[in-house]
C-alpha cells in the first residue's frame, strides 16, 4: 500500500505542471479558446518543452470544463483527469454534504473528527470535508488521481486539519479507527454508466456493510436507484442544485445520537427509514436564491386524480425521485392529472419551492394540426416544450410547427386520465 502525504514528491505526470514554468503556462492558458489550440500549441512549443505544452493544454481544457462544477475560483487552482471532471461531486453538493456529516459526529475533546473518504477521486468531497473542519483520510486506487487529490486538498484547504491520501484498493483498506465513512463508488465502466448497484465498484452491498461496520457514514449513489434497494436502517436523500437532480445519498447514523443543526451546519439530522428531497440554490418567488430546503416524506398515499385545474405544477426532480409528489400535492391542495404522471394540478396558485407553477389556458386532445393552428392564432414564435408520458421529440415538434410571432408559450405533452393531451400555458406570475 502506497501512502501519499503532503511530504510525498509530485508524480512525474504532475510535477512539470507544478513547476514555476508549468504554473506560468497554466495561467497564460486560463482563458484560451480551444478552437485555436493548434496554432497556440505551435507558438508555445517555441519556448517550452512539447510535453509540458501538451500537458498544460490538456489541463487547461479540463479546468474550463470543471468551472460548471466547482466555480472559476476553485476550478482554476485544481488538477483533473478526464474521469475526475466527469465523476467528481459538484462543489455546492459536496459542501452541503460536508455540513450534514457534522450531524453524525460528536465533540471529540478538541481533536478534529475524522471522515474516511473511499474512492476519493480528484478530491472534490475531501476538499469540502477539510474546509468543514474534518480530518480527512482519502483513499483511491489510481496513483495520479491520488496525487491530484493530495494537491487539490492542500491548495484549496490549506488551514484545515491534517489530511492524508492513500493509494489502495478500498476492498482491502483497513477501516480500523475510521470515525465516519464516506463512499463514492465508481458508477461508470468501459461501456458507460452502470445502472446495477451491485455492479458499482465497490458494490453497494459491500459499501452498506462497510458503513455499518464503522458505525456512521454516507454512500453516494445514482438518483435512479430503486427504492426497494434502500436499506431500512438508512436514510435516502435526493439532491438537486438549481433544479437539476445531481445525486442521491444513503445516510447511516447507527447508534449515534444525531447532533442538532447549528449555525455552521444548518441541516437536518439523519433519520433512518426516511426519504428526503433537498434543493440547493432553490428560487424564491422573487427569483432570489435561498438556503438549502429539504422536504421529508410523511408516508402519504398517492394523490387523487382530478380534472386539470387552472394551474399545473411541475415538481422538482429530487421530489419526484424521492417519491414525494404526494407531499407537494397536499401542500398545494391539488391532485394528479394522471395516476402515472408526476404533474400536480390545482385551482389556486400557491407558491412552493418544490414545484414550478404554470397557468394553463388550453387543454386539447393531442393533435399537431390543432396545436399549429392555435399557436398561429396566438402569434407564438417561441415555444417551450415539456413532456411526460409522451414519445414526441420536442425538437421535431418545433420543426414541424414552423413557429412565427412575437409571443411565447409553454406546451405540456402528456396524458390526462390516460388520454394523450396537450396543455398550453405559461409560467405563473409570482
């Protein structure tokens, strides 16, 4: 087992980029246009080694891709592999999860509580855990990835408790002394995404038992995991950021007494058997972002199916994945338009962060001819197409409609009480 710490020398693949020449080159390439790379590379190779130019250009491209996940301030100081960018946790999600880890750790008499981060990748979660005050023990099998994780944590969390990065097979890693465990199994293989949790690396069943063995922790999983695979003694949380579902997490508190929320960690404690939907950067009725919001399941029965009312609500993806549409429907005093479709309808507008509201103006049986005539009469030139329970492709629909006009509209291609239906409307005014 090869331990990588702050005292370890940089790997041959990373060392040139960490040199003064490499750092200057990366700074010069920060805002470069990838479309002009050929001419740029030719020019740079006149003054720098070809290998360094190639490595810097590759890293500059990865950093530009990583801005969407980590923000420019962090992304342009980090180091990535292509898989690292693809699989790393979004920074906002990792920071939220690090705050929730605080609810699993009791005071330690002055020492920083420890989290062991298995399958750490390039260190996205380790960075936020370190920033949250945890001593981090990170583990990954790939040596270059380990070196990048070490460099990233050292650079972005310089004042944090000591952190170590260990190159090891997590299946063989000794968990003795691990305080709390975080596992992010690989969910991609040579053929793309892996949908069977037992085909994760490591398998979900192994991860569940490892967390139970340590006594507390969390496992990052794909949002599409079947609910029946969630162990009864774990909490399942689906997380969206800015309206997009990013991941699901299984939380385990074991016999530990959940710590209450604090100003530094204003998050809910772990509750075994609970399903939760959490929205990061949700929008208020004024359009301003707020603190994370969480909706907890209450075991409600499915909402009734009712006729389409004046308003249609599209629940956040995390709400749908967590099977909490019934909780939102109760809040809205609404019902479903179809027993298999996650659209909620109501007669009155009620603001909620857990669903987007639309005012419906027309309800028609599905017909391209009727839709085209209606949009032409309304002079609609810009059409937002949403679908649920329909095989129609939005781009093909827009192409066939040949829209013209100054107005906008939204059409929902869906089913109402089992029948293919078109609902025309627009976002509800707050």
